[in-house]
């Protein structure tokens, strides 16, 4: 359980101290220097994650979801990126850790699944070899044992005839199979933390569901913590335990999946829910997209970064939305100037009927 | 793979036919009578007519071309002697048979081109990859700017300077010359050292820039990032994942370069007085020596086409995606 639960709701495992979490990110700032200026890709982000739990990180493109997780693995370009804050993995500080230290963690304790398995797997080496590599490196086993392990992993992720397919190249696999192979590659060393960056975006819907089920099953088997990055609330609500909604490099709302889906508090989350098609709703009813575009992270809007696209700034009054940045409270909550009462009434009266 | 090779070979034949026809007809577009060369100073119209007949120049040009092409495969008995296939005829200028002359010149050009290739690949790829590895550092900047300067150095400029410095003024090395490898490997090496290095300067610079840029491009590939995310060391990622992909553009250019180098490094051979194919090509143009010119042209073209096929075959070894399609 993470700090995202309402205190007292689940008394037996309520509110552990932040240091107990397996992964604890505190006040993370990631800045890129580009020719146009400094991009504040992640701007003061904090979250915790425990073993065996799944945290969904949701947001539009450019909200800082992927950057955050690349930073956890130290995969950012050190020449142009400035990282500040704390990333504690099992008590070990990762910001500023040496490349050697990070190399030992990557693929072993922390593994990552990327979005597009066609470009994320090397076209030049067999699937089996690519799966075996981290195992051979981190476990110090022979290439033959690595190959056996690769076959075992391919079987585990549901590739038929793994003994034959292990010597295939990625382009000989279908999209869904490649994504399974990538999952096999990520799980080959039984990582404690698995970061899945849009693992199903490139796949068609039936395969999406299979891949998500697979992730769930494997989590139960290995007890890994998972961070699931997606822009699709539908995907995440099926798999994740907790959610973190990001906007313009900051977390704007967090809570358990149930809380967030039942009673979302932030106008941006409402927007995300409103732009999601529903099976049960009338097909003639149009989706309600969020107006405008995500802000440039070179010069994010002052105050609440979402205020230029928000339809509820009038309720706050005094122009506070444009001047004062709302803070995200610890645990369940949202970074918005609306009062709890306003959020509830707006959601029930305006948003919920629209969602149907 | 077999089907691919057959298809490419057929294509090559078409290309060579086209090149041969083009060269042949282009030659006869020059307002110059090749028979005058053999006729000498006291040339009577009768003599000229006889020579015309002996050289086959009294036929229409398309017929001459047809005869020429057929004789390559069948051989021909000329008045000057028997010419077995592959028969490219006899030189108008000195009556030497063309094919044996080509074979005689080939080892010089081959030694020059392959030796230079070893030098420029070693230094070009080495410095390019080092620059990519140390991207943005002083090393990178020095290599990048040096390669820019060197790639604008022409052989006819660098060659004489090197000769003047190392040979004529300071006697550090001997005048470049070709000694067959089988005669004396050491002399072979010494004789070609200067041409290799001078020829390599331009190429090294180009290969440095190319391998640097393709390596940097490859390092930004997503699969390279995946390899890093798996915990592979930087060196492993660099040499296994990024390098493999960077080979494809390099092999492409290498095929073209090597083909044209083998066809005759004209300027280099001229600068260093080496009797290779390039030298032969220049001489036969100035002497309007059609059979020799045709021979050199076709031979060079065949080499360039051959190396392009080899490049395509090499793709299959580098990239498994090519292997199956």
C-alpha cells in the first residue's frame, strides 16, 4: 500500500513511512537544456511505490511520464540533463549514482518495457540472444544457460514453440509476440521493479488485453512492483492499484484506482475521463476533448499549469489559478484551488452526467 | 540468395552492355581518325584505306560495335595475330593485345587500392568511432575539424608535396614504384607506402566523418536505449548494438569507392608514375586508342558493378531483415 490511500481506510496497512516504500521519488526535478531554452520536463514530482503494487502514471504526451522513468534508470543524456531530488530504490540513492552502479541495477533489479517493440528490439540479433543478454551479464552464467533461460521465459510469456522461436529475429515475430518477447526480456532477471512505458499502445485491442493480463499474472508470480505509464485511463484502470495523474511535469492528482475513477477531483482528470470512449454510452453522444494543447515546458503557464485549459477557474475567483500554484497534498488528493466541496458538486452535477 | 545473385548479375550485364555501347559510339563522335595514328608520317590515301580495312573501320559503327562485342566472347584471328576470348582487340597505338595489357596493369592497381583501403578503413573508422564515443569533447572537435580540412586536400596537391618532402629533398623514402608482391614483399610495401598514405588522406577524412555521424545516429536508436536499459555496459552497447547498424551506410559507400579505386586511381597513379589501370585509361584517351579505352572502361565498369553486388550481399550478412526478403 502506498501513501496514496486515505489514512485509516485500510487500517491494517495504512500509511507507511515514505522510507518503507520500495521506490521513493522525492521532489524530482528534471531539466533539459535545449537550443530554445531550459525544458522543465519534471518539476517537483514525488511518489512512492511498494513491492507487489502497480502504480499507473497517466497523462498526455509531454507531461513528463516517460522522462521520470528514464531518469529512474539513469537513461537520460547526462550532458544536457540536470536532475535534482531523490530517487530511493530499496534505500539506495539513484540520483547522481555512478554509471557502474546503475548498470548493475538495470535489467536486474529494475527493468523496463518500451512502447514500440519493433524499434526497441535490435533488428540485428535474435530474440533469444537479446533476452539472454541481461541474464548472462547479471547472473554470470554461460551463454548456453542464458539460452535455456530465454526459452523458459518465452514459454512463460506465452510464445508457442519457444525452442524454435528463440532463434528468430524480432522482425519474424508479430507485434503482440514481440511485445511478449520484450516482457520476457524485462523479466528475465526477476526484477523487483518493472517500468512499462506504454506497453500496449502499439498493439491492437485484443492483444492489449492479453498483454495486460500477462503483466498481471507475472506480477503475481514474481511479486514485482510495476510502474505502468500510459495515456489511456482504460488500460490503467484494469491493471493498476494506484494512479498518479501528471500534467506539465507535475503530479496533479493521486489516489487509488477506485477513488480516481469513482470520484476524480482534478479538472484535468475529468477531462481525461470525458475524452474516453465508453462501450455503454450512446454512439451519437460526442466525446468531450480537453480544449487547447498541452503547454510548452519551456515556459509553462504561471500558477496552475492547467488553468488556460480549465473551465472552472471562475469558481476559484480572485484569479488565483493564474497566479498561485496549487500544491498536491500527500496521500489522496489533487493539486487544484477548488475546495473539496466544489470539486464534489461540480463532479456530481456537471461531469458525471456527461460521463454517463 | 541465389535468386538475388542471378537477378543482380543479369542487371549487371545490361548495365555493362549500355556502358560499352555508350563508350563505343561516343568514341566515334570524336572527329578524329584512329587510323592516322598507325599510318605514320608518309601516309598515302591507299595506305590509310588498307589500315581502315585491317582495323575494321570501313564498316558502319553499329556493325563495328557488334563485331567488337561478339569477339569478346568468341575470340578473333586478326592479321596481327590470334586473339583468344576474352578478346578486346589490339591497341591502335602500339599493337599490344588489350586483355593481357589489362591483366598486366591490374596487380598495380589492385595493390594500390586494397592497400589504401586497409589504411583508410583502419584510420577512418577508428577516428570516427572515437569521435562519436567522445562526442562533444576536445577529441571529437579535433577529429571533426581535422577531417574537414583533410577531406578538402586533393591528391595532386598533397602528392607532390609529400614526394618533395620525403623523397626528393630528404631521401627518407624511395621514389614510389610497383614491385610485385611475389618478387619482394618488402619492396612492394616500401614502394607503395607513399601512394597508400596520400590516397588514404582524402578517404580517411570522409570515412571519419561518415562513421562518426552514423554512430551518433545509431546511438540514438531506441533499440540501443533498450540495450542500455538491460544493463549492458557502454562499450558493449557501443560496439555490439550501435556499430552493427552503422555498418550499412559505410559498406554502401565502401562498395562504390572500392569499385572506382580498382577501376583506376587515375590521379594517384599519374602523380606517382605508377603503371596501373588509371594510367592506362588516361593514355588511351590521349592517344585515341579505342580498343584499349574500351577495354579499360568495360573492365572498370565491371569491377564497380561487381562491388555493388558484393555490397548488396554484405547487407544480408549485416542485417537479418534483408536475408529473408
